[in-house]
C-alpha cells in the first residue's frame, strides 16, 4: 500500500543515484520544511520505495548497478499510476534523442550540472504540477 508523505503543502522527491555523494548533495539542496527527499542507490530500491510511498518527482540517474535508468523510466511510463510522476533524468551520459522521444522524461540534465540550474528545473516541474495537482495514487 502506498502512503503519502505530505500534507497539502509537503512535497516528496525521490533521488535515484548510486553515487551517494551526489545523492546526498542533491538531498541537502532540495530538502526543506516543505520537501522530503528520499534516496535510492539501485533500481530495485527505487521500485521498492515507489511501492510504499507517493512521490511528486523522481531525479533518475541512468547508470545504476542493477538496472539501466532507461529501463526504470520505461517501467514507470508503462505502469499506472506511476506514469504520472514527473522524471528528470540526471546523467553523465549525453542525451539519447531516440530514447528521450520514446520515454519522454520531463527534463534531462547532464552531469556535471549546476546546482542552481537543477533546483530551478525541479521548482518549475513541481510548481507546474501543483497547478493541476492530482495525487498519483488517488489519495487526497
């Protein structure tokens, strides 16, 4: 069963990156009184978290030790209600235009990235989703 980690103003973001230093840096910069940041270092951990928790945004690395991030994104896009979760791919890999067109991440940021740019993109997606807010799992 999925549970919401937030009140009407609380947001949750899942950072999926096997590099704990990068995940921790992103978490420290995103987390505040209105945002909870969860971390997963593997694709399996990502899926486990998504089965238990409702998130508002996923930051997804492509190079995970157990799955390709593209595979995780494909699974998300094929699965209701997970397909509604916005995903920003954050990867050292250069953008693959064919996969971007097919799997449609909400944004793509190449590492190394500017933290201010990442924060701006996260805010933009979260704010645009808040305008037409529908809980992913149907909960209020």
